[in-house]
C-alpha cells in the first residue's frame, strides 16, 4: 500500500488548517456584522459588500478590536497581521505633519508602508523621500517643477502633477489609506477622490472638514470607509468616544483643549503691535506657519470646533473649548452620566499619526512616554472669548451651516496671508473675518462641491476687498 510521505501529510494538514481558519473567519465576519447592527453603526460600515471588499477589521467602531482579538485567539494571526500593514499615500509629505508621518513609517515599517508622496513645490525633499522609502508615485502641485522633479527621482518613478495629480495619488491602486496633510483647501478634491475609490482616510487638514464636512462624512459613510482624525484634539476625542461604544447620544460635551497660543495673557491693547515673528512663536507645538498663526488668534480652535461637529456627528452647541497651556491633555469627552474621559500624551504629532495608522491596535512606536510625576501642573481656564472672537464666530458659522463654515475658513486664510505679507495687523485678522461673515450670503444645508468652491471664492474676494 502506498503511504503518504511526511511532507504530503504536513501539506494536507496545513491545507486543512487553512480551510478551518477560513470557515472561522467567515463566522466571525457574520458575528461582526451582527455587532455592527447592535451598535447602530452606519449601514455602509456594516453592509455585506463592505465586509466583502474592504478591510473590515478596521472600520470606525469599537467592535473590530474585539474582532481582531477573536482572530488572534483562533490562530489566524498571520492573516490579521498581513491586513494590518497600511499602504499609505501622504499628501503634504514635506510639511510638519507629513514629516512626522514619515517618522512613524521609519519607526514602524511592519505597520506602515509609504506608497506615494506629494507636496506643493519642494521637489528636493520629495525626491529624497522617494529614494529613502522606495516610493514609486510622487506628486507635485506646481506643474512648473515637473522636469526638475523627474530628474531627481529614481528611474521608473511615476510623477503626478497639478490638482489632478493629487487626485490620481488619492486613487492609487497600491494604497489603502490616504493621509491628507496639505495646508489650505487643496486637500478637499483628493479627499473626495479617495472616498470614491474606497480608500481609508487619515485627515490632518482641518480645512477639508470645515469646508465640506457634511459632504465628506456622508460620502464616507455611504462608501463604508474609515475617517481617522490626525488633529491631536480630534484623535483624542476619537479615542475617548470609541472607548465608550461610539454613540453620540451618550456624549454631553466634547471639550477641545487649546494651548492659548503665545498671547494667552497679553493685554488686549498690546495685540495691535504683535509682529509676525511673535505670532510664529508657539509655546508648545512646532507646526507650519498658517496653523501657528491660527493658534495665536484661536481661529485654529474655531476650525477644530467645526471639524469636531462633523467628525463626531454632534451639534455645535455640544462642542466646547478649554485653554490648557501645557498641551498634555489633548481633549476630553464629557458623557451624559457626568463622567469625563481624556487622552494624555507628550506634545508630539507622531502619537495621533501612529494611532491612526495602527488603529484599532496599539503598538510601541518608541515615542516618548508621558511621566505624570514630572509635570508640576495641569492647568485649565476659559478662553478669553471677548478678546479673541474666533470661537464665537466659528459657533455662529456652524449654526448657520451650509457654506458658512467654508466662508469662515476662506476669509481667515486670506486674512492670515495678508498678515504674513505685512498688509494687516494681528487683530485685523478677526476684524476681516467678522466683516466678511456679516456681508456674505451662504448657501443652505449639504451644498454640492461646486457650491462650496463658489462660496469659498466669493468669501475670498470679499476678504481681499475688505483688506484693501
Ligand atoms: N502641524 C501640526 O502640528 C498640525 C496639527 C494638526 C493639524 N494640522 C493640519 O495639517 C495640515 C498641514 O499642516 P502642516 O503644519 O503640516 O503644514 P506645513 O508644514 O505648512 O506643510 C504643508 C504641506 O502641504 C503641502 N502643500 C501645500 N499646498 C499644497 C498644494 N496645493 N498641493 C500639494 N501640496 C501642498 C506643502 O508642500 P511644500 O512643502 O512643497 O510647500 C507641505 O508639504 C493643515 O491643514 C493643518 O491645519 C497640522
């Protein structure tokens, strides 16, 4: 009689194990869908087509974590691990967030692979990144830099240019996550393209959600994709909310913390003399110019209030701000039972980026741990709303809704640029935004992309004429 060799038997046993694992896996998928229904997760996230074609381990709900643990317990660890490695395109890779994202990729190569990078015009930095990370797709917004970039890149690298180039990168077949870290409004169209193509999103560019939060979140839910916030405050809230079944009904208040910026204690009458250099001196964070100035005027927090409203599906009245100069508590959630959850870490954007990339898992990325015993004080105070009107203006813009938040953002961008160019005083920034918001006629609820872009342009034009 013919006997099976050890090798054949081992192969058959492996095949049998694999078949059983797949059966277990399908069973878990069915259970996971039931959990989604119980937790009232959006239809997109729980739909069979989503389960079938997407990385269902990681959609926005607390269930996948248990699910992943189930898989680990059942022995399909390799499958889980394979799916955990994120293939990421970084839009805005040469900026402050972009370089932090690359730092995370450097520290966690088994969790994050960079498959595309893009920037506005810093082609030397882009080329260096392409060489270091072996990236085959590089985008540059400024079309005049195409040939310079092409010469610097390894042969075989594909160059994508202009606004359409960014959209091509957002739809890249090799990618499963698009990290949007472009300053300003240029991130909106690639974000929508990423959603259309079923890519998960890690969003740092707050402008995207401020301009078109309703559009982005509605489309993302319908497509069943994950929207992970990278802004440290929203990432903190995301962590707190999802530790509590992610139900907005249980949330009483979202409390965004603000460092207060360099002028937290400056008397009002001295703000008129503030220089660009002083405004760029942030006490706790090292960031790009625009966001640093927004932190000094509190417009950054205003934008974040609107961003939070869309990300977490709560009315703007439930979004509050507390000044916390140490920037250790990144934000808090107050629940209906009066309990509060907060997320704390050192001030380093690698924390939220790493969390987004490894979600729902947590891994040791060798980031500096927080030593509470070394902190002398965690201080909280109310913002000076009478001196810095950016927060009340944001609340008003969000209450009006429609394209008003986009106009708030557009007017602020124009005013900040004018301040940088020396054409406007520091308080001139909020005076300009106040005047623009009083003079515009926004469109109502859930505007189309074109309406958002038209109203954005109208607000900019009005702001420029106000600035003179
Ligand atoms: N920095 C932070 O800690 C932080 C925290 C939370 C949220 N955010 C948000 O994240 C976004 C980026 O902030 P940042 O501080 O990293 O800004 P940044 O340092 O000024 O970097 C901006 C990046 O965007 C690129 N860029 C600008 N316009 C572009 C365009 N039209 N097309 C393609 N790329 C373009 C820049 O390319 P070039 O280098 O070629 O100009 C650069 O890579 C902002 O929306 C900000 O509000 C930042």
